[in-house]
C-alpha cells in the first residue's frame, strides 16, 4: 500500500480553511509558500494511526502539498521490542525511572540501522517526530538537506542517561522544535517553538449533522437523561483515567450524571491493554460509567462523543500539548484539565476552561459546571475562539512555512 498517496487523496486545499482564519492569514500563507515551491519535506514518525503526532501529520502532509511543497510521510518499520523500548523512553521523558540497559540501546540502534534507507535522498527537509525515529539522524552526514527534530513531548524531567543517549542524535540535527519555549533543551542547534493544531475540516473535528450524531450514538447505548462527562485518551497511566473515575464517583452521588472514558490503542503504545484491564477492574461494571475501547479510525465517533458531551475532562499527569483538549475547546465545550504542559497554553483558568489538580479539585469543578450551565457555555465559547486564533491547521501551516523559510536563510 502506498501510504503517501493514500494520505494525499484528501482533496482539500488551503482555501477551504479561509472561513476560519483572521484577515491576512491566507495572504501570508501564499507569500511564504512562494519561496518554498517544490521543496521536498519528509516527515518520519512511528505510527500512521493513534496519538497526537499521527493526528497532526494526517492533516499537515496534504496541506503542505496543497501549497506547492512536496510533502511525504513515512513510518518506521519496527518490532514490538522496539516499541516497548521507546514507550519506556516516552515515560522516562515524563520523569519515570528508567534503567537504560545495553540491550535497550542495542534494540534502538539496530532498528535505526534497519530504517536508514527510509530517509528520502532528495529531501530538502527531514523532520524526525519524537524520539522513535531520532536515531535516523545518523544518516545526516551522508546527505544534504536540513534536519529537524520535532519534540512533541515535555522533556523537562527527562531521565539523564536517556538524554545523554538521545541528545547525541538530536544535536546532529540543524534544528529542534518544541511545543513551547519552556521545553527548550540546550543542544547547540537552532530552536523553534511550534505548538500543534487540530484540523477543523477533519472527520474528528468537522461539523456533524443531527442524523450522524444519532447514528453514532445508537451504537453506544449512553443515557439521554443525565449530563455526560467525557475523557478521550489512549489508555495510558499518564492520562490518569483512574483519577477521573474517583472524582466522578464523588460527584455522581449528589448530581446524577454519566462518565464516558473513550480510548483506544496506538501501534507504538504496547501498554494500553494492561491499563485498560486495570481500569475495567476498578470500575467493576458501575452502571454510570461507560468505557469505550475504540478502533484507531473512530474519528467520527470521537467527534460525536465530544460534541454531545456536557463536560470534557483531561486529567493528564503530564502532557506534551494535549490535542484532545484542543478538540474539546474547538467544539465549544467546558473543559476541566490538569495544569500541566501544553494544557496551560490552552486552558486559561476561569476564561477558556477550568484547571484542576487532584481528585477533590476535579470533583469541585465538575460540580460547579454541572450546576452552572451559563458558566459552562461561556467558557466553551471563549475556548473555541482561543483555539481558532492559535491552534488550527491554517495557523499551523503558516507557522511551519515561516520556520522553513527561516531555516533556509
Ligand atoms: N485519539 C483517538 N482515539 C483514541 C484516543 C485518542 O483518535 O482512542 C486521538 C485524540 O482524538 C487526539 C490524539 O489521538 O487527536 C491524542 O493526542 P494528544 O495530544 O491528546 O495525546 P497523545 O496520545 O499524543 O499523548
């Protein structure tokens, strides 16, 4: 299967986004893209489905093509043992202890070596997304083009041994991109700050008809007569669905409501099943809690769940950016989220949502929103506008084009 042509098939153009943008944005995109016509940009990551990076690349790749770049997207070929290793790396970026054994280093080096031919020889820009494909920077000296490491996770508490192992590769790149300035690491190369974005025209975020909503909800058997609280996330400890259950149980005793925990697997996340099993055990068939284990292509389902929920929670312990929050805000929903990582750029407390740390605070915010629909509406309205201005794909494309132009100087 030629996945690049598959992802290019969406016949969107940048003009389709004009209704969402501020005056001058389309002109800015035109002007910047004029200097980059025909430039080959290759994105490499570790999965076509599941998780934030895949979500971003699904929209960004065709959009870059639509303004005259030659964008392609390739995925590492790797065994389960590699993903076990890089998932442990992921957790160690977020501060978890890691015993970085020689075996892990060797697995990483070997998979890297097996994938060196993945890099396009004619690429003007090679973008390595996150830590999984970072080893490919080995190949940089053998070909031209600018190499970029795009760090989508919060590296502030990265394990020291891991960082000394990986920074050797990252330092070879011409530039590093972080979601925000607070994440910058000293690699001795150029640094850019580029938060991601959601695509307002994708299946995950487009407007849906009442008929589509009804058809999707018919498959889920959710109650219609009580407010629904939702968290959408991979089943991952760092998303802390367990804490959401605790807060919900405290609230639902006083205010009848229903909790939906929707998630699914990602090809590069081998821990999901274990976390899901633990979660089901904790919930113990509670009649007011629904766990939905969705397929990786359930974009419309997630869209409908987000649009029909009354409150959306994101209870992450750590969060690089948190696209699920962006998606929820775009749907004008009241969001309660933890004050961590990129969530802080999105949820401005009492303005575009509510920030809550720990079970008691989360429960208090849920109660407040359930009892105050006017506040919920107002937060949702401002949240959507905040996302429209900063975190939708045309803005992201503009920022990418500025970055590539700058890197070419
Ligand atoms: N997502 C999905 N199915 C799931 C769980 C998540 O499609 O079962 C999507 C979600 O809608 C969002 C992305 O995966 O677009 C998750 O990105 P985020 O930045 O929130 O977290 P990550 O998974 O990258 O840590």
